[in-house]
C-alpha cells in the first residue's frame, strides 16, 4: 500500500488536515483505546499483562481516557516497564511527519523553524515521512547525572558558526531526548532519581511547552505523553519530587505482585525460557508451585528488605535454571524426556540469591542459607496442598527403622526408581500428583522425590548435605524452631555498642 509522500498528497488522504492538525498524542492514545474497548469484548486490553485485569489495567484505561500524564508506583519486577511499553500498541500504525525534521513535526503545524521555512518554500511539495509506533517510544532511566542538555537540549556553537547564525537563534539548538520524542510517548523510569533542576525543566514542558536552554528562552510547544515509574517509598519521601511536578502528574497508579500463586505461575510460564530446541519436557505442577512459592515466601520474610521487594524475575530465572539442571541430567544420562525435580530447585539457588536484598538478620545467616530456608518453606506449603491428611506413616517408618537413600540430582531416573521402589508405600502414594506406575521413570522419580522432600521440609525425615534421606531426629518441631534465637541475640546486642 502506498502512502502519501508530499504534504499535498497527505491533504487528500485519510491523514487530512481536519483530522490531523489538532490531534495530539494523547488524543490518539484515547481514540485507539476507545476502539479497542469497543471491539475487544472480554479479551485483554494489554495482551501479556497478567494479574492486573481488575486492578491496574482499569486505572490505566481511566488515565488514558482522561488524557493524563501518569506514574506507575511499584516495587521491582512488577512489570512497570512492560506496561509502559505496551502503550505503543495504542499508537497509530503510521504517523506522518515532515521528512528530515529532528523533532518529527506535524506536517500541518510545524513548530520548528526549519520546517516552517521548508513549508513556506515548498508548499504542498514538502516531503512527508512516517514513524512506526516503536519509533515513537523513548525510555530513559533517571539517574542523578542526567542534565538539561541530555533531556531538553543544548546550544550548539558549531551549528551556529557554520550557519552564520546568532547563538540565540532556534536553529542552533541541539535537541535533547524530550524534543526528539515529540509526538510520541516519553517514559522516565525511577523519576525520583532526577535532580530537582531537571524536574523543574520537565515541569515547564508539561505546563507551558516552554524550554530554557542556557538562558535562551526557546518556545517549543511539544506534544508528548509523559509516563513515569518509581519505587513508592522514594516517590512519597519528602523532597524527592518537586511539588509542582507531582501536581502535573494526572494519575498515580500502584502496581503489585501477583495476588495468587496461580497468577504468578502464569506470568512465570509466559516469561521463562522453557521451550527449548526440540527437547521433550514434562514440567510437573508441584515444581512450578514450589518455584512460585519461593517468591511468595520471600516477599513475606522479615529477613528480606520490604522496600525493594522481590522481583517476579526471581521465579522466572529460577525456573530457567531448574529446567537447565533437569536438562543437564537428561543429556548426561541419555534420557528422552526432561522432568524437573525438587532437587533442581535447590540447584537453582544461583538464580535466587542475587535477587534477595537481605536485612541485617538475613545477612548474618547468608544468602544461601536464607535461600534454602525459603525453598524449604515453599516445599512444605506445596506438599500440604497435595498431602494434607494423607497417611504417610509407612514411609516415615521405613526411615525410622534405619532405611537410607541417596537422591543426587544427577542420578539417572531408571536407577533412582529402582532404589525408590525399595521404600515401602512410597510409589503407591503418587496419585495425588497425577502420577502412576504407568508414567515414565523420570516422572515417577520426580514425584517420589517431592514426597521425600515434603516430609523432610516438615521434619518428619532427615536429609544430609550429601542428599541422603534418613530418619529424622525426634525433637518436636516447636523446640527446634526456637533454637535459632540464642545465637542471634548476642550479635544484635553487640551491634548496638558499635
Ligand atoms: Zn521541524
């Protein structure tokens, strides 16, 4: 399909002056959103954004319908950047602008001098070019060293000298990111990290479209949809955001972590790299649940910093490592199907520990220790989902009578299954996991190991560093839990004297 190439052709096309002259980015977002709301029925407004249908999405819809600049407030890994990027799906597939313009001027009302001169000279012959939605999205991570020159622009003395121009002429401006984003979406992540002076510059753009560059007032009535993201505590901390800027941000929208384990699993399944070149894989539900509950447990754990949060990238990276560990085992043992086990979750610690910001108490214990505790808590909870009320006495007894079994994460399934069959009552207990003796050895081993790990997480049986399952020591759980405290208190008291 050919598109108009000159201003004259553009006038006679569907991009008519009547439709385009005063249509600003926020009108465009609004129009396309309304069309989507009408046509989409029950399908999601922003495909790929999971768990926000009843909370965040309606608020974003309202902000766009209101033609607001808005900010997403949320902790790490709550899909803030993804939502902001998804706004490009509300832009027109093609947007005409005056070809060669650095700030993508509207062909019917150019704001830069170059374009006004150009249209005066060529009239309807002025050439027109187009931008795609992706070209119209500019993202900037705010850091304290961002300058006005970066964001708005600078006087370029070389440009002035070459053109024989006054320094104060608009033609000598070297445009920054904001003017270059003109007629598009400009996203600033971590807004509170922007210096106060820059916030003032931003405010002026939002308020009047006026820009001051090194003392020279340049009027640039930019057309921008400004969207921001920030950590809620940074944003609300006094003095971090200048009040007039806060005042100009139309809507403040809070994001959140997945509300349920099921939603978390859906996000992780969507984001993690799990379909790998041709290798057959069976990913058990209980493994997915354990991985997801590690993140849930971490978000609730007082040893982990609440202000920075626990990103959804934790279960996503953990899932990738879990699959890799299972993949490695399958390759080494020449197995046809990759079936992750709970031991693979422990092997995924490197994908977990780095994503936990530890409080003092956590630091004392070490990230590995905290990570293992979280995995264990996640296993215990998941085990309860399947086995609450189940009679597993026979299995526990087998260990109490001196039975021991080593379950290394590298051992082949066929061999492991033979060993596991020696534990009376174990293989007969896989039914709640939807696994039977007709399933592959890989699946049976994974399921049986889950039961052993569950019993160990509940301290019904023991397990050594070498992954040998054996009888548990007979102390009741309550007493063992308390035994953590004595070795903590001296640390804390000593700390206060420092
Ligand atoms: Zn221009």
